[in-house]
C-alpha cells in the first residue's frame, strides 16, 4: 500500500512562503496579535488595568496606520513605475519622425556625411546612382576610410518582376511631374542594369569600397536607405510623407534584420568577377561585364540601348531635383 508523505522540501517551501507573507504583512500581523492577546487577557481578567488596554489600543492603531502608510508607498511606487512605462511607450512611438519636401534630401545628406555603410533596397536605384553612390564614394575618399554598400534592386533578368514594377510606377505615378518618360518593362530593365554597371564602375575606382548587388524578384513599393545613423523610408513620389528612424531605436534594428533577410532571398552578384571598365565605358565593355557577371543583356538590346544604360549608370539625373 502506497502512503503519501510530505517531503521535508515541501514543508520547507511552505514555511518560507509563510514567513515571507508574515514579513510583507507585518503591520497586520502585529495588530491582530496585540488585539487577540489583549482581548483574551481582558476576558480572563476582568480587573485588567485600563492603561494596558489603552496602550494596546494605541499600539493596534499605530500598526494599522503603519500599514496604511506602507500601502500608500506601494501605490506611489506602482504609479511611478506605470508613469515610467508610459513615458517609455511614448518615446518608442516618437522613434519615427516624418519628413516632407526638402527635409528628405537634407536627411540623406546628413546620413551620408560620416557613415561607413549604406544599405539600399528599392526599385531600380535611380536616386542611388545619381546622388547616394557617388556622394558616399567622394566622402569616403575625402576622409580616407572604408565604405560598405549593399544594394537590393529589381532583377533586370526577371520579366515578371520588371513588368510588375513598371505597372506599379504607372499606376501610382500618372500625375508625377518628375517622371519624364513612361515606366515600361524595358525602362525598368535598363535602370536596373545601369545600377549594376554603376556599382562595378565605382568599385574599380575605390579600393576601400566593398559593394554588393542583390537582385530581387519582388517589386517593392517603398525605398529603404540605411546608414550608420538612421533609416530613411521613402516612396517614388517626393510629395508624399517619408519616414525617419534614428539608430538605437527598436525599429532601426528590426529593419536591419528585415533587409538582411530580403538580401538572403535575392540573387547576389559577385562583383569580384567584374571585368575592368574604362573611365568612359564602351558598349563592348559593358556587354562583356554583364556576361561575366552572369547577367547578359537581352538579345533585343541594341548598341543604342547599351549606350542608354551607360548614360544612366554614370550620368544619372537626380529625379527629385526641382
């Protein structure tokens, strides 16, 4: 027959819990204890000295007052803690700042000044070629420091992705006065090819530049520019509100991970295999470069098309310059 016994460990835990409860509620325990003792003595001894009863009553009242003050301190501490948590929540909500108009360009300029890395994810990288890439390279040369860049754009060899991105730009950019040409699948291809050529060209002219290009099969609706100091989220229309997130904020760290995961699912080009490009690349040089990178141009692309790619790569116009 099994007999259930209480283990010494279980009894020890219950004793510890009881002692902890008594310590937390010492005021109540004292008041109850004194009241019981005095009450029992009063019943057993009808001739108890009134001074003893009065003193005991005062002691009970003091214990109750002490308990009330202790409880008030606890409540004040809880309110203080709740206030701190609320302040922290408000601060987290304020970690995203909106940018409009010229504030966007100014935020990009400040982000480029002393950064040692730049991560870009977007459509075809027009602003990246026109401003971000050359300016970051110039700043790295001026300060004699290294620069790491990771670029994630639409894969020009993916017809569906290029068509989807062109359709997105046409759908939401019909009244966009800064677009001088209609977005088509062919234009999307050329713009992405141009970003690849620009990355290879700049890499060959700055030894301290580490640059990776990733080709995505997903057409993005937003652009992400991440530097050492901040994350800037923009759209193709500069009239719409952009978002600014400072480093050391949770959202910044979230997007560092998110952008990394996106690159892991994209096709990475090995620019170390890139063939040399002249200061003014020729059509043949660009064709050979892209062939070597495993990203050959479509057979329908003429020399004139390749010339357009070269112009877009090295002489891209800032699409947001007014």
